[in-house]
C-alpha cells in the first residue's frame, strides 16, 4: 500500500513509508542549502568588502592610503658628469729646422723621457763638415794676411819718423791692415754660420717631456716639408678635454676639482680644471673644459675617459628615487594638495646619489610629495595621505 503521511514508530521517531520518504528528504536538503547561501550573501554584501574601515561619505569607494613626505631644502653637493679625450696638456710637435738630409740615427722611442735640448735624431753631415773645414782654413789665411799687414804698418811708422816714407803711405798700410782684420772677422762669422747650420741637423727636444710619437727612421730623407717627426708632452703633463653642454659650462670655473676614469679602467685620477672654453659650438651646443692631470702610465693620450666634476653645492629639495616618475613628457612627481587630491608636478632632476634625487626645478620643498605607489595613482584622484618623517 502507498501512504502519503508518516507515523511514529516504537522508538518515538517519525518515519515515512512508501515512495514519498526519499523524495521529501531531498527537498528538505535543497531548501536548507539555499537558505544558507542567501544568509551568506547578505552577510558578505553588508559587511565584508570594505573591511573594518568606515566607508567614506556618500557610499563611494574607499580612497587609497599613500605615503607622502615634505622634503624641505638641503645643501647638496653638485657634480657634473662629462666625457672626452685624453691629450697632452702642451703638445709639442718636433720637425726639421735645418736643411735636412739623410737620417743616420734615431736615439729615442715613444714613452721615453727626454731633457731640454737632448738630441732625438741625427742627419748626415759629411758635406757640412767639409765646408766647415774650408772656412776654418780661410780664417787661417786671413789671420796670416792680417799679421803681415800689421808688421808692414809697424815698419812704415818707424820710417815715417826718419822721413823715408810719406804720411800717405803710412795711411795706406793702415787701411790694408784694417781690411785684413775685417777678412778675419768675416771668415770667422762664416765658419760660425756653417757650424750653426750643421748643429741644426740634429733634431733636438725643445723642452723636457715625454715622447709620444715617432715618425722617423734611419735612412729616411727628411727636409723642411717632412712635417712632424716627433710629438712630445711637455713635462709629461696630460689633460682631459671634457665635452659639456652649454648649461653645464655656466656652472664650472677654473680650479674646480674632478675625478677622471679612463674607459676600461677601474682607477680614478684627480685633476683640476685649468681652462674653460670661451665659446660654444653653434652646431652641437657644447663646449670644452680642460682638466689638468699628472703623468701616469695608465693615462694614454687619445684615449677616452669619463669625468665627474665637483661644481659646488646647491640648496634644493631631496627626494627618494621611488618618488620620481617619468614618461614621454619628462620627469614628474605626484603632489597631494589641500583637498587630498593628487596633482602631477613636472620637475627637473639634478644630482642623483645614494642620498636621493636632487630636484633642480619644479618644487620648493614645502609640498606633500607622494614617495611610494605613485605609479598606481592618477591626477585628481582622492587619497588618504600618511606623512613620513624625513631623515635629518
């Protein structure tokens, strides 16, 4: 038989019989699950999404909390970075000063130190030696003539007193003596000129310094048109010809210190600016600052090097690097205004160091600057600022 209702059994429990019992159990379970789901949804939407914080007035979304700081102004050492080529501070090209000829010896090599007047190379002087010998012989002849003329003048002077020779004859002999002495002087001057020309066949160092290049070999014929045969760095002093923008050129002066690091080297060399170019290249808008350096084997003229120039100090705001953002419009920071809204502020970045980023333009130091999570903000967005104390 089929029963639509239940009865109490001997144990006191309600029991169902027939086909209606399992179907009713399923419906009861489904109804219970649905009720629990509705209760959970109501609880979630009423209290779960905003957490323990009090929702903002008007029922809008919660404003994000951001960390801000008021940077103030600090004394920051300003440094300027530049690159350039190494060169001799005073580059001395050495060439032929005489007639030239066949090179017989080259006495120095690049990298050697030389003293002022030291012979760098010699040129064949066989013809000049014979010419000097001939002139020396002419001096001997002229001196003999002068002695003979003087003796004749002395005898004539004695005879004049006795009346054997007229005063006119005495004057002629005196003139002959003077002419003979003059020929001696001429011969001596000619010999000195020949010796000087011969001495100029030696190629000498114009000053003490370091030999940089050599473009001469024994057996080579050289002359006035041979160009530079040696290049010397006077005193071995070198310099870095640093290229700077016109803005940086206005910030440096003669005497500023600098550290120079050659490319490929981990060593730095101290130097000072000794000359600042008075002009700016109109095409590149750059100028040259020359940094004097002492001699060191690691500094090679013609090499490339980087320089860091200490250009004094400046009173500027200093921010952590996380506060500075950049895009195709340039560098900027986010500032929180009096309404706690985010405002974009364009800036010009100055010196970057371990202490932070110096702001050359765009801030005065009293603003509340977002120091973190700026990449997730948008201009005009409402925020809850939390001020971070700056390090003194």
